[in-house]
């Protein structure tokens, strides 16, 4: 199976090509729509084949010795450039191969992407059943996303990873803006596109720095050289720290961390399966994966690790506080996703890489389930998303309610479910590594998470029905093609945590399996390690009880959050309105998301508009003014020169007019207002700069 690793991304690519080209041909040539069974069979079948092959490759990988669980396949030479000189003065060939790499980290990622992705594709058959014109387009875009995401996680070097990185950004833009006639969807797609470009620019600069110092972008070669070129971790800011920081800025864009988190809540304008696949389970975790993949670099930049931990836990707290008061069911889940991503980055920042990836895996199950469950509710209510217009849906949607309870309790950290194990592991690693404040904020966020998830469940499924009369007549459970994926994801949300048991319950097989893929570049010297002696029974007992005590404390906080939600939204339903009135100012600030969007509009969006207005005025007054002024000069010159010289003057002025008119025409082409064209200019500019650099170095 490992020899056919390259087929894993190829299957979804074929699905995209077949659905996209056939659907386009059918519409353009015959004027009819392609048959839906054919479209979803190709779309789902291609992802199923990728899942089966991923399972086969994973099985063969775990049969290998832990030291040899690394499989690389170089498919072809992608870029073969001239010799370049690194910072150290060494001449190296600018040689990039298109290669794939499978190790424990990428193996976990492909199972998450293909497994959860397949269930979401199946769910989409029912959710998108009413779509007519865009049905083939939806499945084509989803398959293209799967291809790009698999390229991202299987890449063996930074440049191939960047292709997948940009590819999932493109697919995100296409799928967020899927409803092309809906202005809010188009605005959200453009917002996601622009905000991600900020992070992507930092990623590009980080890659250039990596090549400048190491002479390669290959993961294995870069990580081997980190310890050689930088013998000790940097005590102050140096080249390694800047590389790490630039890569992390790229991750903040893709994984929606402060300050680049503003695009993710608006991305809920896309269809709900898109929210589940791209903005909960896979694409937004790309930044977490990239930082985990670069553990060797980050282990030499402790200051950057601290920044990652602080940004992550601050993002978790900020997003959780906003989720407390949102009324749109999908926006609650969107801010919850931002918060949980912050948890993952906090884990990476305190050095608990395995715990961060463990939470990434468990989060994929219960958050995808929550989004798909909310989609089932939205379909039943004819696309109503306001929780104030729900209530009492348990008897109409029993399967949706039950499965969402599993996911809600899992993310709340209730013992026995997947979220409990991964979240507890992050909190314990933060505390045991000396980051007490991060642990304390993490516990607070855990309580807030339990509160807003129970609020969502109570407002949606319990209490009196607040649905419209029209919706009440059509309430019914979703079809099996939608409920079976919910059930299977619920099983995952229940069982996935048992592969990573805490130390006081048994061996952490997940951490042991992942360890070879996330080795640090600076292990402690052998002579500094104490002799391997078993701990005294009383000391080991003390360590276990300390972790158990912290676990009990965090679980208690979660249950307090659950009880508060029950008290406010089921037992005393008038209390929330009273509290909102009493603390109106605080509620207004948090409900309006701390006015971050308004602040960004003031600082960046309006400034960009002002710059555009300046260039427009320059075009109208200076360029066009010169053209119009030339006509005036013609008339004045004719009056001064007399009829004898009029033809000469006319000729000169006409030439000037043509010149200024041509200049105006070219200048206007740059001010179209089309984001896609600006992106094209951006890419072309990068290519020209790199080409000039290569030419000068050759």
C-alpha cells in the first residue's frame, strides 16, 4: 500500500475533474443539469477510495519499527534552478522535488481528513438535495479541497506544502461564496481571501529565510541542519526565532488566531457541510499541523513558543467569551472553533505537541458533528439559524438531538468522552511545564465552553417551541443519508479519546506513536540525564494524585458551567433578560464581538478605500485633466497661431491627447475593484521578484 501513497490525493483530484468538467459540459452544451446520483457517487466514491487507501497505508506504517516510520516518495523534479549562495556562503542548487511523506503525524492527518471528509460528503447528499444548478459545482469544489488538503499534509517540503496551503485557501473562497447571488456570502469569501493573504505573505518570507540559511526546503534536511547550524536554543532573537515567528504568523491566518481570526465567523455564510469540513475539522487545523511539523525549528526558539502559548490561550478566552452571547447557532460553533484552535496552539506553545495534535483529532469528530447537527436543525426549520426562533425540537429531531448531546458533552470535557481526554492532557502539560497562568485561563475557558454549549442545546431542543407556524407544520427528522454520518461521528466523539489515556489511567499510546515525528532538535545531553531508576512508590503516588486533583478541579469547573446554563435557560428563563438589562454595556461590547471588525474597518478597510479614492481622483483630475486640457491648449494655440499653423498644432496636441488617453486606459485597469485581479498582480509580482533574484544570483 505504501507504494501507492501518491494515489491518496489523486482520487479526489479525479473526482473534481470528472464532476467539474462533465457538469460544465452538460450545462454548456446540452442546457440540462447532470444527474445528481452520478455527481454524488463520483464525489463520495473518490473520497472513499482515498480513505480506504489511507487506512491501508496507516496499517503498513504501524507495522514498521518506530525508528523507521518514515516513508518518502519523490514523484518528479518540480523546480531545477541555478546555484544560489546561502547566508553561510555555501553554493547550493535551487532544486525542489514534488514529493510526499508519510510518518505518524501525516498518517493521523490523512485519516482525519479522509475519514471525517467522507462522512461530510455523504451528509451533503441530503443537505444539498434541493440544489439544482450548483449541485455538480459543490461536489467538484469539495473534491478539489480534499486534494489540496491531502497535498498539504503529505508534502515532504515547505514549497509543496505551500501549494496545498494556497489551494485550500482557494477552495475556501469558492465554497464560502458558493451562493453566488447572496451578497453576504460574496463579502465573506472576499474577507477570508484577503485576511489569509496577510498570513500567507509571512509564510512566504519565512520559507525564503529557511532556504537562505539551510539551502533547502525539504523537511528532513532542514530539521537535521537546525541543531548543526544553531548549536543551542536562541536566548535572544535571532534568525531561527524570526523563521519560527513568520511561520506562526502564517498559521494565525489559516487557523484563525488573534489578530487574523475575523474571517472565520463570517465564513459561516457557506453551506453547513462546508463549515463542518473546512472551518471545523480540516482546513483551519492546517496552521496547527504546520507548527507541529516544524517542531525542530520551534524547539530552538523558546521566545516564539511563549508567544504561541500566549496568543493561543488569549484567542481561546476571547472567542469563548464572544460565543457566550451569540444567537446564530452556526456563529456559536464558529467562535467555539476559534477557541478550540487557541487551545491547540497553547499546547504547542508549552511544548505539548502530542497533546495539541490529540486535541486536533478529537475536535475533528465532535465539532464536525456539531456543525452537521446544526445543519440538520437548519434544514428542518427551512434555513432558520437564530436560536431565539427554535426550542422544543427534541421530539421532532430525536437522532439529531441525541448525537449532538454526545458532541456537546465531549467538547464540554465531561469524563469518558473524547474531549475530556485531550483537553485534560493540554491542561496538565501546561501546569506541569510551569505555565500556571495558561493553565488557569485554560480551566476558565473550559467552564465557558461547557456553558455556551449547554446554552445552545437548551435553547435549540428544550423549553417551549418558538418556531414559526410555517416551519412547525414541516418539522421532521433528517433523512438517513444525513443521520447516519451523525451517528458515526458520535461514535468517534465517544471513543477517539481512549487512544490517548492520561498517565494515571494507562500508557498514552497516541503520544508514543506520534513522538518520532515531532522530535525536538535540542534533546538534553546524555550525561545530563539521571540514571534510569524507578520512582519510589510514594513519590509516584504523589505525582498521580496531583494530576488527578487537577483533573477533578477542571471537571468541576465544567460542571459548574453546565449547571449555570441549566439554571439560566431552563429553570429560570427570565434571568438572562434581567442580566442583559443589568449589564447592558458589557453585554453590548461582547455581543458585538468587542467591535474588532469595526476597528479593522477604521484602521485598514477605510484606509484602503481612501487610497483607492485618491488614485481615482488622481486619474480623473490629473490624467483625464491633462487629456482634457490638451483640447483647451488646441483651441488657444489655434487662436494664437492663426489658420495657417492650425494643422501642425492640431497634430501635436492630438499626439499628446492620445498619449494621455492611453496612459489613463492602462491606469484604470489596475483599479477594477476585483479581488481576484489584485491577487493575480500579487502573484505575478512575487514571480518577477524571485525571477530577478535568481537571475542576479546566477
